[in-house]
C-alpha cells in the first residue's frame, strides 16, 4: 500500500503531466522534467544546486516527461544503481530519495523526490586531480532558472536563513459565474473599472481550499502576492487576470447574522492567516466588454500565491465544468463540489 507521502507525490506528478499535455509551461521552481536519465556526475551537481536554491523545500524530478516531447519511453535503468552512482559525487551528506513509478495515459514516468533536510549540499569536482583539472576540489552548486552555477556569497547567506516550508493546499470546491451587468453610475466606479458605466460582462471566480501548515508554522497568504487566472478550456480566449482578490474565513449564518466557523483561520482585506489546518476561501472578479461567455467548454482556473517568509509560490490549477445557464450568463463548478 502506498504511503500518504507517495500518494501526494503521485498527485504532484500527475498535475505536472496535465500541465504538459495542455500545452502549458511548467512553472514550478521545485520541479524539473527530464526526457532521459542524466549522467550521474552531472545529475549530482544539478540535484545539489536545485536543493540548495530551494532552501529547505524538497524538490521533484520526473524522468520520462518533457515539455516538448511529452511522455517518452523510459530507458531500462535500475533506479537504485543509478542513485548509488549519483551519491558518489556528493561530498559528505547526500539527499535521501523517494522514488515512485507513476502511470499516465501516455505511459509510465519515474518520479524522484529529493529530501532537502540535510542541505546545504556540496559535490566533488570530477576533474580535480587530473591534468588541467584546476585547483577546485569541491563546489556548492546553485540553480538559477534552468542553469546551475557556483553559489555566490549572497547565495550562501541565504542558505543560513531557510525559507518557511510551504503548506499543503487542496482545492475543495470551485465556482465561477459570468453574467451581464447593466450600466451603473460611472461616478461611483473604481478608477480601474472602465466598464462600470456601460453594459458589460462580469466574472466572479471563487475557490474553497484546505490549508495545512507545516507543524509549528503560521502561514500568511497576502492578497498582493496572489494571482487568479482563468480562461475557456478551448483556448479561444487568452488568460484573464482576476482583480479585487479577497480572502475570507468560513462562517455560518444564524437567525439574523453570521458568525465565524473556524478556530484556525482569520482573514482581512489584505491577507489570510492560517494558524492550524483549516478552510480558506478566495474570490476574484473581472469585468470586460459585452460578449457571450456560453461556449460550453470547461473553465481553467490557475491560483498562485507566495506566502510571507517564503521565496516559493504555491500553484494550483482547477478545471470547472458548465453546470447551469442562468439567464444570459453562465456558471461553472468544480466536479463533485
């Protein structure tokens, strides 16, 4: 039976696979896709650089998945033997490895999860001691974008202050509506709302998430570091960027008023504050020129936020499907929500 960590690892890999299949770029800084098994010495340097730059966060490699080629046939490589060869190039501690074969619709891929708990990581220079090998015996690699370089003094200082571990975030429900709104009094419109004075199409996108902070940490999700993008699943409309983003904590309605329904989540107009596991709601709006939004296709929603004290971004994607046609507008919901 798979452990909870292996199930989450498989879900992460499948989310990356879905992103590649949809034709989108993988923008997860903690994940790297490889069409083939890399040579052990080069792999050790790249893994060390990836983990060092992650500053305390585990990283994922997926072998057999590539943004350009999709799923490719895996070479007949024994993971344990390959990893033993990789570990020989580390100087001192090497990361621990969790490996899982994940089945996709296009074939299996190999997931490799590297544990960052023993960072920083140093690798040996394979050319040291050889003719023209130079005086450098070992290196602290650092991943920057898609390349790996030697760590600078500033990078080493960053390693001394680990980033806050990202919380686990799961989308529970999702809902989006698009409705025709009549012209309002332009004198009361927000400066950025150029459509308020005319008849226009108004979108509302709402997600309910369950946030589980790492043990002993408090998570703050700032509005100004949050983005919500959405578009029709058929790709006929470019990604739209939601505005007016707002978090709120669960509440229940009484006879004539509402009251909080959470002991772990607070929210203001500027952020959501999560002290213990709990539900968090987020909503965004968008106004555009009048058009018919009823294409019948799914609605793709991308949520991203960079928590306080973290240099990494939480990125989630949901597919909402048409479930109603209220009047001249349209409505989408997450399946089973």
